[in-house]
């Protein structure tokens, strides 16, 4: 079994990498592991990943944490 907490950190960091601003909202393409996206949604970091949209909305906390985790795991900023 793998460490789901570590996986979720990396997925959130990668959401930061492909994030973009759309009308003042931070969105990211959601092409990642569904279970991880569901856990991030349950923590209030992203919007419902199982919607028909091709992207998820990052909450303010989600965008902040995603940026911090990107720097932690990959160095620098995207």
C-alpha cells in the first residue's frame, strides 16, 4: 500500500502547477487519481471533482497550500 497523504500532497502540488485564474477563481485541470481528488474535496481544498467540468476550483486555502506544497516538493514557484 502507498502513503495516501503523500500522494495527496503531490497531487495538490501538481494542481498548482497547472492552475489558472478564470474570472478571479483559481481552477486546475483535474486529470489525476479520483480517490486523491475526492480526499482533497473532503478536506475543502477543491470543488467537487466528479462534476462534468474538466477542471476543479481551488478554495483560497487550497490554492495557498497547493503553492506551498509545490515549493516543498519541487522548489521555487510555478
